[in-house]
C-alpha cells in the first residue's frame, strides 16, 4: 500500500487477506503479551474522543486482542451490546476469556473480513477500528461497510499509526531489518503498520467512504517494554514470518551484530528502567 489510492486486483486482495490471516493467527499470544498493553493506552484516547453511551450498540472492526471491544463493553453496560470482528478467528478464545474474567456477557466475536461485514444495515451506534485498517486490502471499502452498518448519526472512531519518523516503535527495527528482507514484486507486497500514515491519507479515505464531520487528532504515547530483549523477541523471534526467517538465515556472527546494533539504538529510548518508544497515532472521528 502506498500513500495514494490503489486499484487492487481480486487476486492481490485475496493474497493480502490470506497472508494477514495466517500471520496474525500465528502471533496471537506474542501480541497479547507485548503489544496489547501498549495499544490499550491508545484505546483510552479513542474512547475519550468517541465515547460510547450506556445501552448503545458498538462494532469493533479488526479487533485483534479485543482491547477496544472489551473497553466499549464495560462502557455501554449490560444494556448495550458489542460485536467484535476480525479476519483471524484465533483471537476469539482470548477475547472470550477476557470477557468472562470481566463479567461481560454482552460481547460477541465474529470472524469476518472488514470489507464485507456480514451484519445488518443501520444496526450500530458506534464503529471503531484501532490499528487494523492499515492491513486491509481496500480501506475505503472497509470504511463504507462501517458506514453501512451504522445508524443515521452513528459515530466512527479510527486509529492508524503515523509516519516512520514519528513512530520509532517500528522505525528503530525497520532501518536495520528492512535491508535484509527479500525484494517482492508489487503483487506480493503486503501492507505495513505504517501504510496509512501519509499526511492527509486516512482522513481523505474516511471522507471518500461517505462520512461527514471528519476530524483528525495526532497523539503520541510511549510504547513501553521492560528491556531490549523483550522487544527483540516480539519484533523478531515472534515477529512476522518474513522478518523471523530473514534474521534466522543470517550467520550467527551477523545475527549477533544485527542484534547489538538494534540494542544500541534502543539505549537512546531507555529511561526509568524501561524502553520507551514514543509513537504517534492518527485518530480520525466522523459521523454517518
């Protein structure tokens, strides 16, 4: 995905979906352990910007570990309802477990892609998508689907990562590991976490999907890890297959040099006994 609109073929779209389904399905536990506690900080901001009211019906698209869905379920209370959707069905077990621990019985999970929601028109008061839209083959179509299932006057809240210079939680690794990744032809390239960070892109897509009163905010929140070892395990050893395989293919001496180069960069972000990577997110809110 680039900073401009992309006309995407059916085959390429399905390749992206299947790749994302497999990649995220295989990384559920690692993501829950390392990333979910950090994305929860952005969830708090999102629900401040688009607060769900008691008794409302909420949709969380590309829910992943369900951080937004669970927070919304607590906010709307037992009189409300929350539906969490994701392309990877592997998330359901963790979400159901967390809901049970919280005593939440009005949250359901449905495995489905964001571009074809198997949900009724005009059935939700609020729709959220936090850090998921970047990985969708056709973000505008996904936004159109969110608009379709919202009631008139329904509210939208979307969060995506910003540009590499403002998101060192990704760029610190990318500048070292990116050169190791095998080049792929355009039809085999996959979206990245930073695919929608180009200035003006995500708000334009929300507008193109038919939403009105589109507003944008940028917020920076530290991505916190206890040490560099934890980050290395998450980004490399438990990272996307292409990253894990590229690093594993290095000779042991080269792999150790790479690791030390990354650790050296992370030292600049170490304070108060933890690694704190300031990472900017773009929040877009709108109304149907």
